[in-house]
């Protein structure tokens, strides 16, 4: 056999001709989406439209096995990309072909497809995995709660990395199908509507669907033994509430609060416009945490929220997030006021509705009871920093800013703003600047100065500024009267204290 020798220069030229000229533009997607607070969160180079999660969970061992199918579109010519995920991965396929993958750090899964993805090209990514979520620690904590009869995924600003691979940032929202197989006698609760349920060979599979865009941290999974109540709203939306069967003394107070979900949602619809999703409800697993979370369509509540009796105010807070935080989500975590300032103010509105203290009385009380040298005033709700993201000032000072806006523009424009905002940015993302601009467009008034005073100045607004915003203007120096609702609202101050520094 004769071998024809090819000169190196000829070989090089041949290779150049064999590779499309456009291939030179293919590059790796960024390992972070660009969040100022959490640079490692999310990823660049693609946009996810849908997650299909097919899971099997054994409560006795905490073993979670899963196959995630992710539908995405490349937003650049993509040679490789990252997914945020912490459990062990056995196989990855991209558009049906096996892909190379490697884990970097605790939460980066780096995937190199067999063929690069052209910008605008749709892709399916299948990831097979298994592991014990409670054994995965990132930054010194886990978002997975072990319970006596199962496990729960609910955490903020991220929780997906513990149970499914994702682009884990609110900027990349998607729809979800979550199918979970658990031992007979155990239930699996997730977001949206239960599509079907079937049993075979000692295992029961639950199929859930959340059909509107949903941020990854708002996806939830709860496996355990629950007492479940179901109903429908006047508009026909399914309502499902679930209570762990071993809540003990908190069981009655939890039910007395969460069973008012439909009533609260109807009230908030009057304030914020049509309810944005396909289901309502809430769940209370037997966890030791003390916080609650606005997991989309089905908020998570810790039993400790009801340790001192029923508290509808926490339900108001989490349901308000369905509009402010879930439907309209932050562009970056520094914009957390978009979520928390309005959820807190919703508690104030509920107080006003119930005759337990007006929003003005609550605003005056917050202003008067916080001395000028209180560290409360050094936190800037419009950009609090990652260490203060869930500081009480983001909630209470954030709500003060909302009351200042109401006083400045008047009720007619104020409530137009609340409804119009959720319609304009429905299922999308926005930042504080977007809100200021929108409020100015509706009211016709310049508002940048007002928001700078209440959201960004690291000090207590002085008497002139407070008077201009009509807050504590008439009785400064007098002993402030505590609104009747204050204790119930204050009892929810730990609502997002998650017990970790992320």
C-alpha cells in the first residue's frame, strides 16, 4: 500500500477549508448571567423555554434520581455552556447526541455538545443524575429540607441547584412539567396544576404543570405525607393546600391562615389586577425553618410562622409576590425592593382593609419608632447589597417608599400604577429604574428625587423630606400609637430570614 504524504502547509489549508468560516465565531457561554450580587448565578449563551423533570425520590434514603429535559435556544454561537447543578451526573445529551461534561466547583456543570450550537438554534438538553440533596452544601448551607417523612426544596435566592439542572437566575424564566414518583402513601407537591396521578408496583407518580414563565428559585418540590384540601375560585382556578400530618400544635393555626388563600387572592386582584397564574394554594411541611417563600402558585410556609396563632398577614405577603416578584421578577437581585417593598405594603393594605391600622398610620409608626442613628436607615432598599438583601429595612423602609409615592401622586394614579405595572411587565423582568420611569409616566410627575430619598439615601429622611412625603408630619415627637395590626405584621419579619449568608 502506498501512502501519499501531505505537506503540513497543504494539511493546514485543507483543514481551514473543511471548517465553516462561521465556526470561528463559536465561543463558550459565560459561567454567570451577570448579576451584581451573585456573579456565579445563572449562565450566558442560551435562553430556556421549558423544563421537563422526571424524578424518583425515596424518603427513607433521601435518594433523588432524575432525568431533566431542558428546551433552550442559543443566544450566541455557542461552543459550550454551563448549567447550575450540584448532584452527580451520569449522562448529558444535546439534540440527542452524547455531550462531554465536567463539574467545576460545587454548582457548575460545563457541557460541550458534539456539535456547536448556532445562534438562534433550538436545542434539547437531557441530563441524567442522582444524589442525596441534603448532603450537598454550597456556601455552607443546603436549600433542601429533610423532614421526618420526606424532603422539601424551597429557598431564595436559589434552590434549583439542589434538585435539577437549570439556568438558575430570575432573568431566564421558563414553563415547567414536574413528574415525581414516590412510595405509595406519600405525596409529591409542586407548582401549578396536578395533571394526573397513577400508581404501579408500590410507587405513585404525580404530574404537575406550571404553564406560565417561572423563575428557577420559584420552582418547588415537597415530598411527604400531607392532608390536602382542594377547591376552586369563582373564576374556576384550582386551589390546593397541603399540610404535613405531623404539624402538632401549629396545625390549626396554619390551616386557619392558609385556608383564607382564595379570599386574600380575590382582594389582591382588586389591587394588582387579574391573578397571573393557573393555580392557587400553599403548603406547610414539617420543617424546622422559620421563613416563608413565594414559590409560584403554591407558597411555602414554615410551621413556625404560626407558632403564636393564625396569621393571615403572612399569606397576604406571599400571595402579593405572585404579582410582585413572580409574574414581574427582578432583573438582578439588587432590585429586591420590587419584590419585598410591595409585598410588605400589601400587608399594610390588608391592615387598612381589616380596620386594624391604615397604611399611613403604619408608615408613621415605622418612621417615628426608628431613631435617626438606627442602623435601619443605613440600608438602602433600592440597592441594599447581598448581605442586607433581606434586611428588615428592605421591607419596612421599602414600604415607606411606597406610601411616600401614594401620598405624592394621589390614590387614583397610585392604584393605576400598581395595576398597570403588573400588566406592562407581566411574566417578565424589571428593575427599580423601570418602576420609577413607569410611575412618572402614569402620574406625569418627576419622582426620581422622592425615590432617591426613600430608597437610596443611607440615612433617615429628615423632617422636611418626611413632611414633603406627608409621613409623621403632624405629631413628630409625640409618643407614636401602635397600629392594631403591628404585632401580626412584625411576626412575619423573619419571613425571608433563611438562616444563611449566601
